[in-house]
């Protein structure tokens, strides 16, 4: 898997922006990616040192519009903690 296939997009919310002070960054990642692959992908893309990776799996909610029923896609979130000596990720700074 290529690094850009593993890291889908950054998640920009109030909570995730508050965590950037502790050098924790949140990303949506590929469902089949493991912590080691996520760590390597973040280090390769952003040129930083990763200390710890925490992952959370989300189940899609059932949704309905009129008679049509379906569900949102399942997805996976990763919270990446950088080492104290590592530089920050500029994407989250602006």
C-alpha cells in the first residue's frame, strides 16, 4: 500500500485542533490499515517522528430518505502522537 492510500484525509474539528498542542493529530485512514502502516505513512508523508498511534473503528449509521433506506460507510480514525523532539505538521497550523 502507498502512504497516500493509507492516510485518506485530516480530521479538522474543535477537539482535534485542541489536541495539536499535545502534538496529537487526527486522520481518517484506510479501514484495513494497521498501526504500523499508519505510523510509517505519516512519517513518510510529513517527515516527522511518530511516538504512538491510536485507532478507532466507526460503524456507519443507518439512514433513510423517504422509502429508500441505506447506511453510511464504515470508516477508521487514527490519532497520531508525535515525539517531543519531532517538528509539527504544518497542515494543522493554519
